């Protein structure tokens, strides 16, 4: 193992906290290099619609008995609904990007 044998849960939590602090400091150091941009208003409303659609699809599953199958059913149903709306509304040009990647892949196979 990579960790000393005398480490317990509190030491692992401390290590994870340290890793999160390092990530936050890296974000603060690199953020001035990025140009600020706002997403398009259409994309913001599309994301809100996708979230609403996800909630509407998962809402009937809330009364299922807790367990792994319930978790999988809710995650797959919600994720699929969200992805369908994102692709249908072409949020952030995602559908165009996927089509370009597909075309490049097919060109590389010829």
C-alpha cells in the first residue's frame, strides 16, 4: 500500500482536505490567465429547461425503495433526459462538436 499502516480515517480526511486546498489555490493562481466569458442567454435557459426535464423524469421514481437498483434507475433516467435536451437544443454547440468529431473519425478511417 502507498499509505502508512497507522493512518486512520481522520488522517485520510485531512489528506483529502489538503488536496482540495491545493486545487483551490491552483484555481486562484490560474484564473487571472483566463478571459471572462458569459454563456449565451439561450444556453442558460436551455440548461434550466434540461434540469426541469430531468427533475420531471425522476420525480415519479422518488417513492421507490432505496437501493442500488433505485440509484441506477434514477441516475440513468435523469442523465438520459438531461442529455437528450442538451443535444436537442444544441447547448454550447455540443451537437455540432460531436458531429465534427464523428466526421474526423470517419475521415481518419478512410
